[in-house]
């Protein structure tokens, strides 16, 4: 499987369900936290806090593989409760959480099947060193479900391209984040943003390198918008297509939480393995 196909198959469409019967959509991606040498780990779906804020349950369409790991071409929608199944980033200013995926694996084990879901891990996550090596205007790839759009026949996600709009090694506005120049529509919240170069790429010194360079740079969570009065406000990427009370237009910019913030969730997940 091509690396880009693997990235596409790591993304999960999230439907968050609320007590009043309403549903919000967002994006997330499969991630193995606290992976041990013996393979033991905490499987989870990384997304934004605001995607599931106030929800009572989530529904996740998961592609199916047989007991040998071969994809069946089918998918099943797994629904389970939010309480006691989420790890939240402890900083209230970091819009990041992880939905524990143990219920997904338990569901398929009972059917002698496997989830056909590619899990990322710490090895692919960008570090401070990664951000010092890349430049503004470097091309990035975001994968998710803008406006909730998906391939409902094949459980497929949507990939888009954009560029880095700030100096990536800087912490934009004093936070572990950077900005991308890309249209960020409702449903894109929680989308992973990658540095994904195939065949060749130029480094910051202009040298051409042959090969593949793939790094998870971070997670989309918000974007600045123009209000009717001309004011610019920062707004979390909406999780539904309902009209907002504030008349606004997106700037086609997105704020991305750096993957470094996943380290905090990694520590919390590690404690689950020892508790």
C-alpha cells in the first residue's frame, strides 16, 4: 500500500451525538499511544475537544478486515459512549483530545474480524527538530471530511493540499501551533496535517533530496474569520453546517496544533497501561 493511501486510511469520520438528538461531524485519526516493545499500546482516535464537547456518544465508520488482516471492502459504524472513553489534554488552551478506541477493537474481536485502520504512532510525529528543518510555503497535505463530505460507499476520506503560512519553527502567537494557507470548512476539525513529499524534496538550503519525507505536523483546530463589520476573530472550525449567528467569512487560513502536543496525551495514556 502506498504511504499516501495509508495516511488516507488512518483518518476517521466522527459523528458526535447530543442529548437533544443533534449531530455534529468532525475528523480524527487513529494513533497508538504509549507503544511498548512487546506491542502493548493504547489505541485512540485523536481529534479536537470541541468536536465532542457536550456529546453523549460518537459514531465511527470503521473499515473491516478479516481475521488475517485482509480488507473486506466493507465497513461498520461503531457507536459508543463518550464518558470514561476520552483522554483530554490538560491545558484548556490546547484543543486536543483522544477518544479511546478499545471499544472498536473489542467489537471486531467478538466477530473474529479486525478494523482495517492504519494507526500512526510517535515515530511519524514531528518534533522541534522537524519544524526547524522546514520553511514557510512548504506544501502540506490535510486529510479529513470538509463539510462532512466522504466516500460513503468505500468509507473514504478527502485529501487536500495547502502551504505553511508562518515560520514553522516559531510558536505562532506564543502557542505550539502554526498556520496553513488552506480552505478549512466545517467538518475539518481534527484533521491531521502532514508534510508528505514523495520522490524528491528540497531542504531549507535548496539541496534536492531523493526519497520520501512524511511527518505528522499537527492537527487542525481553528481559523480566523472576517465578521460583517470587518473585524477578524479566531473561531474553532465548526462541526456542523448550521448558520452562525455571527455573519462571517473564512480567511482560507487554518490554525494547526503542533504534533509535539501529542506528547502530553502520550504520558496520560502510558499511565493507563500501568493502572
